[in-house]
């Protein structure tokens, strides 16, 4: 695995590691490049990458998921299918004719 900073300098390089924990400081703002190689094994290899930042300010974690069409969305956002399904449409809140009839009947019963 090789990690390069935004200027293209190698900040980490290691070969033939099956697993490990890597700690380093991001000293330059920008995009870092993580390159994984599978040169010795002819079979497919799965890679799991977990990035943890240690910042003094606590930020609300962002969770991402994919919808049925493969589009990425932020969980809990207005694009979240679960949130969209929970939204009540205005027309669903309005009384229909049967609701109005029931109220009128109840009012008539109160007056008589």
C-alpha cells in the first residue's frame, strides 16, 4: 500500500502486509491517494479501509447509504428514502368528504 499527499509525495509505503494500523498526520490540505496492489495473488482480494480522524472539535458523524438504483445519499437527509416515506403529504392531512360528513353528523347529534 502506498499513501501519497496532495503534492504527490509518498507519506507511507509498505509491501506484503496482510493487515495493520497506520497512524500519520495529514499535514497538507487536499486529496490524499491510497493505492493498493495485488501483485502476488492471482485471486481477487477484498480490502477494507477505515479512516478515523482525531480532531478536537466533535462533529456529527455522517452516515451514507445507497438506494435501490445505486445512488448514494446521506442518511437522515431529505434524499433519504426512509425520510421521504415518513413525510406526510399535505393532501393526506386535509379532511375528505367522509371526514366532513362525520363531523357534521356529530355536531347535529350534539344539538339534538
